[in-house]
């Protein structure tokens, strides 16, 4: 099964057109290298209702398999993506952001400040990524095989779980 994937860029400045966001380009390139595409991209300000309504619509109406967010996972006062995402989740996947933080800590000590969350809303897996394009792709690289496996399992794949070769 090839999952449908959407990206929500969470950035006040990108939403206002005050800066070009690099996450879409970087994530799109990563997905292309891995045989996937983005079905939809949206840019929203760091606003609770806007983030929640977009993610809920993507999960409940559009039924995307994977909804990625990029941005709003740090400790700045406007960084609220985890708080917007958490109440939407039916089932949390704490291992996903834990794995991303562990891998990122090998690159920068600031990774310890990342607060992203992940989980399912119905059949849609939602994963918060950092807003830095390089960090977003590094995080996605770390967990992408697990995300694909989890999505397949959530959608009824009954095959045995065999880890990918090292």
C-alpha cells in the first residue's frame, strides 16, 4: 500500500509571506527519493484552531494515511504544534518522537528541546517534525520505515513484522 501523505507547515512568517519556508521543498525531495509524493500541502500560522482544524479535516474527511507537520515544536512562546496535535490523537506513538530526538541528539544538543508528538487519529498517523528543513528531513529519515510499517499495520496488514535489513 502506498500511503497518501500531507504536509502542514506551521509558521507565522511563512503564512504571512514574510519568508520562504524550506520544509516543503526538503520534505518533498526526501519523499521523491523514497518513491512517495505529497498529496497536499498547507501553510498555517501558529494558531491552535487552524492547526487542529486542518489536521482533523485531513484525518477525518480526506482520510490521508500520514499527516506531517513541520514547525512549532520548540520552546518559543508561539510554538504550540504539540499542544494542538495531542488532543486530536486516539492513540499516541511515543516511540516515534523519542527516536527522532535520540537521533537528533547526535547532531545537536538542542534536539533535547524538541517537543513533537506522534499518533493516530483514526487511520491517519500524525507526526510533528521540526521547522528547520534540515532537521525535519533528518527526523523523517530516522523514522520513515517505521511510519510506513505502522500505517500498513493500522490499515490491516496481517503479515509478520520483520525488521528491515541493517
